[in-house]
C-alpha cells in the first residue's frame, strides 16, 4: 500500500509540474524588453574585466607547458 501511495504522490507531482508549465505565459512589452537589454548590457560591461583575467591565467600555464 505504501508503494501505491508513493507512486500516486509522484504522479500528482508530475501532473502539477506539467500544469504549471502550461499555465505560465509571459508577455514582454517593448518597454520591458528595453529594460532587460539595458540590464544585460550593464552586466556584460562589468563581467569582461574579471573574465579576461581568468582566461589569461590558463593560457599562461599552457604556454609554460609548451616550452618544456
């Protein structure tokens, strides 16, 4: 009986997840899209400085390994 109860709970959870996906709709207005673009631009402007440093470190290690 416990196995049946557990299986029924899993089925209920799966159905609930499917229903939540179907019911989810998002509308983007031009104003909201513009806001998202601005936020992404700001995030990307901050990101490269740290990313470039991280990318250069492995290259330096690789170059040292090639000379050996």
